[in-house]
C-alpha cells in the first residue's frame, strides 16, 4: 500500500490538564515520523466535555499531571469508560504517561482524598507511596528491536499489574512501577502505559515506529512496512542515556 494514501487519526486526551514534562512531544514525534513518510496525520485535542468518536481514532495519547488535574480527568473519563474499552478491544493504540497511565488502570489511591477511579483498560492499580522515584531509567523490552527503552521518571505512585496485563519492560537502571519488582510500565492488547517522561518517544524512535505500525494495522487491517528514516541523531540521544543515572 502506498504510504501517500495512508492516514492515522490521533485523539490527544485532555492536553490542557495532562501535559507535564513536555508530554506533548510524544504526539509531535508520532506526527513528524509519519509526515516524513508521507503518512497523513490528523490530531484532535479532546478536552473536558468533548465527545469521543471511537470509530474515528486509531491512536489515543494521554499524558501526565498533578493529582488535582488527575481528579478532573478521572471524573471525565468515567463518561467514556465503556466506549474506550470498546476501542481497546478493537485494537486501537493507547499510549499513557505517568498520571494518565495510572488512570488507565482500575484506580489511583492518593495519600489524602478520595480514590480516583480509572477506566480499567489495564488490569492494574496504583497507590501513593512514601518515596518519590526521580531519575533516568533504562529498561529492557522483549518485543522491540533494539530492546532498550530510556526515559525520566518522577512519581510517588506505586503501580501493580495483575493477570493478563504484562510489564512493558524490566528495569535495569531506575525504579519503574513500584521500586520493588523491577517492572516498568504495562501493556495489554495495544494499550501501553509507562512512567517515562522526557518526552518518551523522541528518545525511543524505534518504539514510536512500533506504535505507528500498530495504528496503521488497526486502520487498514494489514501489516504495513514503514520506510526507514535517518535516525542518526535520535539513536545517539538514545544510546547516550542507556544506564545513565540521575
């Protein structure tokens, strides 16, 4: 299939509230890596009160934020819980960072205040911990090549995975989901969550391309080979961060 005839539709969920540490850069990375291949990209910002047409979107992105912003988004997401679960089951791609990742699980329980309900796209839950995990992370992911993922974590939430939800990767440097079991992030179907900011995808162009391939497969129901890009600088940035400590 000619890449000039390809399109990806992206829903950027609640960017006015969840965009800490430049998480918008992940959407921009997907956009540019598609455009460099002549793949059209349409990006809609979904804000509080907006409808979500799951028939339209191939890719959903949700970033991180502080507890106060997560409260507002948690309440809003409940309106779309069933439809977003349907989108997951129809193989739409989700990438969620930090606070957004926590809200794709069953719940986040802060130190103070009410439990924040998630939408259960991932079989996971998060509770507030007493220690803040801050610093660079290197983790190994079994289903991409190269296998390394790098990023910057800054969270006190402790996330635990259950049943069919698997770790996105296993930590070599840093703390990951909870500082205890060496897991980082989560994946189920085409849903991916991670604590890695920084932004995540510019530092991991191979993972960005993996997500693009999944989104194209979701839309066109066939595997589409992406043309190669000159990632010399991106790869140097990635390699410079491997096993780098804070």
